[in-house]
C-alpha cells in the first residue's frame, strides 16, 4: 500500500472508532474512575488532580481496558450488549479493541508523516508498524507505554500513551514492575493472565506519571474533527512535546502529603 492509501484506511478506521471510544467513556462509572485514579495517585482528598491532558487520557484508557467485573472489561461488555453491526468498520474496531495490548514499545524508526516502527519490549522478536501522524511528527523517546490495536495491515494506538524519555525513567518503570512480578523474563511477562496484564499497565503508568512523563505529551487539534473538544482517548493524536502543565482541582501544597501515597511531604517526594 502507498502512504496515501495507508493514511486513508487509517482515517476511516479512526473515524469509526471515535464514537465507540466516546460510548465506552460514557460507560465508566464514578466509582470505577475514582478507584483507577486512586491507584495512579491522581485522587487527592476525593478530588481528581491532573498535571496534564495525558493524565486524563491514560486514566480513561485504563478504566476502559483494565478494570474487570465478572471477567469482563468495558470493551467486552459493549461487544456483548451493544455491538456495532457485523462486517462494518465499527465492528472491526471494537473487535480490535478487545485484542488490544498494553506494553512498553521501544522505537525502531519513523515512517515520515505516517507512523513509527516499534518493538514490544516483552516480545522483542516482533516489529510492529504503528500508523499515527502525531507520533510520526514527534521526537523519538526511548520507548512509549501505550496500548496497540492490531489490524491486518498495521497497528493503531487506542489514543493514550506516555513516553519513556530516558534510560533512567525506563529503569524506574522496570524496577516498579520487578517489585510486583519478581524476576520474570520478557517471555513470561508477555503471557501474564489478562488481569495481571492490567495490573502491569497500572504499575507502569503510575511509575511514568510519578516521573513527570505526562508533561511531555500534547494533543494536537485535528481539522477533520467536528464538534466540541474531548479529552478522552482517540479524540486527538498525541505529539511528544513539553506543554505547560494544567491542573484540575486544588493545588498540592509543598508541605501537604504527596498525592502518590508515599506518606512523604510533597516537596520531599514529587514536588
């Protein structure tokens, strides 16, 4: 396929996926949102506190894919109760979401204007082509923590991800995973049961947010999108930048307990 053909197919799929993503966000319950935010250190005295748009996006993404009730996440629930018609692009995308995989993906090279080639750090033998204009325009980090949907021609992100901008940050993430899962090799990490895969996602995202990686992502306006701006996954393509942080909720004082739950004062921890 030519680059123009790839991007045209990508745009059709992303357009079909967007209303599905909005419906999935609508299904997130308040309790589930607060529970996920608490696990990430984003719930402070009952208030959601964000330092960047990326934090909002990854929180929604985790609520959709990584919270399980009776063996079912919100994607499985929608497939069971209200799936798009069979043999439509919408159905293809919802099925792709059911098989989406979160991991740490190391950058290999960029296809200018189209996407990037990556390797799953837990499945390094496989190279994957990810179509995403925003990532194709970005500076190249060490890796990205993101969730990919795998289609026959290429992979797509679910719209939320965090960069790993240095080897020190990567070491911190791997240390956090090691504390939970021990000295499992890459092959064992790749085949964890789905609930443990979801736990891995929460641990990795929390470690990256604690190291300020959400501040390296900005969401670029897309002229092909109509209607009010949404901060949910898939609304806008991420680009690795250094935007000014935004905060929703009260600011944490330097002598207040750190929102990460460490028990230390904010100035001695993540301040």
